[in-house]
C-alpha cells in the first residue's frame, strides 16, 4: 500500500482526539477508548453516541459504534442508519 493510500485511509475522531482507519464495508476501525459507548454488559452494540469522523481530504460524516470489545480495545463504527456511509466514495481505495 502506498503512503498516499495509508494517509487516505486514516480518519480523525475529534471528540476524544483519536484516530481510526477506513475498512471494507463502509466501516471505521478504531480503539474503543477513542469513542463514547455504554459499558453495560460485554460486547456493546445498540443505540450509541454518534461520532463525527473526519477524512484526510477534509470530509466529515457521522457514524456510530456497531461493535465494541473493551478488553481488546477495538471498536467498529458504521453509518447511523445501517446503510451506506455519507461519503461512501472514500472507501473506494480499499478494494
């Protein structure tokens, strides 16, 4: 993967100053400590705080956690309505 593609894949999560990476399926993978989520019971899924995600090219869009595994400190973010993310074209490079 070229440096340009790595930069394009990196996103900012400004609420907590974290970073993530765009992955296939219109998801963002990040550390669980970089987002807000409810710790009630094991694997956390459901109604969540919506996160703002900013791409390297300056686009921002809203996503929410669809999976959080706190022990491994991993979280996946998806589109709030379960559909395509607002800027789906940003994921083209991961094919």
